[in-house]
């Protein structure tokens, strides 16, 4: 998991998977790794966020709405291929050609 940390990902375990997470503004990048070598790359981009004070059932509170765009990529890859795979995934988001 050192490879994920070296690329700026926070690493933790979740439901039997290793998970790496990186946030950049309204963009969330996640990578899920199974013990069998399954890799899932996920991007969630915040498109819209709005909030306002409202009343619901006689209670005042804040109503919030968010719209997200989500993209996934699934593959099976060895751990040593992970840094290149993640750099290509991040480059796609930046509008660059994937290496």
C-alpha cells in the first residue's frame, strides 16, 4: 500500500478490501484492491451543491442537494502495475492522453 501513499492516497481497509482515497476540490478518487488482485477505480465529481434553510414537519433545518457524476474502471492487475494504472486514470481526468 506504500505505492498508494506515495501517490498521495490515504489508505485504509473496508469490508476486506484495501481502499485508497484522494480528494482534489470537488473530485474524489478511490481505488479498491481485493486480495485476489481485482482493482476498481472510482471517480466522483461534485457537479452541483446548493443549500437553504427550510422547515420539515415543523422543524427548521438546512436542506441540501448535491449532484454527482461517477465513473468506474474495473480490471485485474498485479500490485506493481498499480502506480501506472492510477497515473493514467488521473490523467484522463485532467484531459490528458492516458499513458
